[in-house]
């Protein structure tokens, strides 16, 4: 049926009546829209093979046309998949409504606004200029990243390059020097790369250093910040990525002070003033930007080990004045600006508990370095981010390779698995952003030697897919469910109380203990009594047999399927909708064939919902028991799981597969 609250009306074109009829037969589709829609119109244009949609709400019309990755799909193809086209309509409809403005976004949101989209940003030695991003846009869009830290290089009146990465040199700039970069940025249209940044630093060589008490020099620097914000705004970038690392002289480095007669407190007050001026310049041009710092003061505050972080901060001379600078930002930060603490100190880590400790330092520990009058602003503006250092995953055991990635916790499985787990944990922990820093290898052709480029997916095969998976909310959700189940199982083992298996007679012992052998049919290993609570379903034209056997994994009972042909042991298990479940079974095999668990779902009326998932052994068949397992999530409306222990591909009576200890567990948070 058509979802409640949406009515499709108006002239039917290109088979739209058939589309609705097919949809009615296939069941409902969920539309995620920010408002209830009293009336709408869907049609396919005859001139354009790409479906276009118009929505009329209160005499206002909004249009949306989806884009496809390769080429437009013809109408005839879309008509073969009505659910897909309605999902496309729903997504396009949402985009149109969101663009409609505040008048349409004031519908009740008692259930919240949904999950925040987590994003992965790349920063590295292979940073792209706008021109190179435009040149390699298709390749960059195939990477796991949602945005990049870009290198912006203008050209002065003498034709010399001007790099915005170093705005702390007191040489005046002109906006016109960067117009070409802005024009190139405007040409970059990407639905994938939504969060790009200009990369800047405050560290300069000692001869170029502008002291906090240099009013004329700081007037020039403030104008630089204003120009950089203008570039970001005009170029359609998300904001600025600020690297505070004190590579050499810097305003936040107390060793860089040139007026030794002035006290630390006098310098802190002046540095706070310069922070206000910097933030004021940024806000004047781009008040709703994302100001992404690679780190703030949370890492140093964490080093206080619960003590007063001010004492630790003052002794950390390279960043002793950074709290004053940050307080200057907070003094004048505009309401719409977001500040990200990227916590670069997460480089050595890959463990979820470490990441949560880092995020807690950002949200709580660092408050000891924030002036009381700014703490409310800090909580409202500062997001927790985390960093992943790619080179650590290929550099061990070099001393500078952050070996904790390998040793804390001890490495189990492959490096790509560790990278995937780390990225998933980081994504779960942050407010919005995780950033990747890489040095040795590239995700796109190198600027100097493109033909000799060494790519990350060559050095660490599967790295791109690992990060891509971590960026997928659904993948992370299943990964979280796996972790929670592992904790539940560990707790149950510690208590000596097993988890509740929802499968009846999963051990195929028909209620008897594992040590009680069942009665057999004469001259066979087939039990007299069939497997209770299981339905035996032979495949079409199957010539083998399905029966209960005494060759079990942990006891005497098991389900046995002998070829040729195929067959299934089926049981319906009561479940709750939209709930995660762990399913698993032990299997043993002789000869040919493939064993697996098939999971389907039924609603209250007995109709199938949500499709079917199949899990097969991770390793090659063997005459040894091996476990098949998977994690599933019941769809909306499901009240029963259909668990099928299935066998296919058997070709002779010598092909035998046994199943034992079938289990289904509901997964809950610990």
C-alpha cells in the first residue's frame, strides 16, 4: 500500500499506474520525510529518461531529480523495480523538503532528528590543490573520504606563489591573488566530497615570527585570516583546518616570546586578544564555518592524570599559551560556528576504550583550561574528533611508527581488520569527524611522479574498503552488535549462566541430555524419532534423505542431510521487530555440497518481509566440525525469524552434511 500521509495524484505517465499497482502487491516502503505530506504528485517526464519528481505543498512546488553514478537509468529499467524508484522518490522528496526552508521544517520532531552523519577527512603529504582535485575528481570520489584538507596557493603581482598554509608571515596579501583558486573551487561539484577544508598553520621560521605584542604585524595577520575565510566561503568549502603544532616559532609557544621583560600573565592576556582578533576575522567572512583544529588542549589536560591541568600546561612550553588563544576564540565565536578538536594524540591508538578516554578529555578534562565564562560556549561549540595515522599500520617496528596500533591490544587478525575496527570505534566515539593523516603513500596520483605513485591499497590491500566500511552507519551498527554480543557471552560465562537460546531443540537431542544416546532404526545411524520442533523440507527433485542422526558435535543428536539434491531443516523463532540477533550452528561435511544458515522473516499475517540472508562457512569444507555464524537485524513488522539449516549442491548419496547446536540469541546493549 502507499505509505500513510503520502498521496500520489495527478496525470499518470510512463506507466506510473502500473508502478503503484506493483508496489501495492509488494508491500509498503518506508519514506523518511521531515514533514507529513498531505498531497504530492509523481510523474516521469517523456523527454527525459531520468525520473523527475515534483511535490506541491500549500501552493509551493519543489522539484528533485536524482543523479546516478554512471549514466541515467531508462524508465523501462526502473519500472522493473518499483520499490527502488519509490525509494529514489522518497530520497529526492526529502532533499526538496529540506531545501524548502524553515517554513517547512517546523513540524514536530519529538523523536529527534536521527543520527548525525559521521565523516572521514583526509590530510596528508599528497594534499591536492583545487586544480588537481578538479583533474582527479572521479578518482578522489572513489576513495573513502567525505572531504580533504586542500592546499591553496595564490599568485602575487610578481607571479610568485603565495601559500595560505602560512598566514603568520607579516607580508600583506591581496584577495585578487587567490581569485583563480576560488574560481577553480567553484567548478568542483561533488555530492561525495561535501566537507573540504583549507589547511593552515601558525608556525613559522624565527625570522618571520610575529610576536603577540607586534600590533602592526598582527594587523596583517588578521587580514590574512579574513582572506582565508573569504576563500573558504566563496569556494564552497566547509571551513578551515588549523594545525597548531609548534614546528618552530608560534604565538602559542612560550619559548617564542621576544619581550622577556613581560610576564607570562601579560603574554597570556595579549595572546587571548590575538585569538579574539583571529576569530573575529574568520567570523566576519564565514560565521557558520567548521573551524577544524588538529588538536586543542585536551591531550595536555589529560596528562594531568586528574590533577589541575593548568600546572601541566604551563610546563609544556611549546603550547603553554594555547589555552589563552583558545579562550580568545571562545570570547567572540559566532553562534553558527563549529570548532572541532581533532585530538591528534590519538595517532598511537586503535582501541575503543582509548578513543572514549580521548573524547572524554575533550568534553570534560579540557574544561579546566577554559575560562569559567566560556565553558558554556565551549560545550555548545566544540565537537570531539579523532585522528588515525595510516603510516602506523605499515611502519612497525620502526620506533616512530606508533607501535600501540599493533600491541595495545595485542594484534589478532590482519592489519586491515585492525584498521577497520579502529575506524569503526573512532566513528562511533566522535561527534562528527574522524580524520586520516598519511605520509608515505597516496590515494591518488602523486603530483611530482604520477607514474611512480605507490598507492595505499597496494601497500595495505583492503585499506580503502576498511575505511569505507567504517563510514557506513549500517556496517558500524552490525559491528557494534557483534561487540555487544561478545560482551554478553563473556559475562554469561563468568556467571556460569548460559544465554537464552531462542531455538527449540537446537542440539537435536529431543530434550534428552548430551550423554543419552537416542534409539536407532535397525542397522542405521538414523534415530527412530525425528528432530522435534524442526520441519524437514526436501528440495525439488531431491533424492537423498533428511533425518536426525547420532553424529553430533557436543552430544548424540544432529540434523543430517544426505544427497543427492538439497534440503533444509526449518524452524520459526519468535522475535521482536528491528532487533539484532546472533545466529550460529556447527556443521560437518563429507563429500560435495554447501552448508549454510538462511534467515528469513514473517509478519503477523505470515507474509515474508525483509528478504533473506545466507551465511556460509568461512573456511573450506572439512570432515571436522566448524561453526557458521552471522548477525542479523529483524525488519519492521517481523514477529518470526525463519531459520533454515540448508544444504545445496550435493551430487551423490556419499555427500553428507550434519548440523548441530543451532542457536539464536537476541543482542542487547551491555
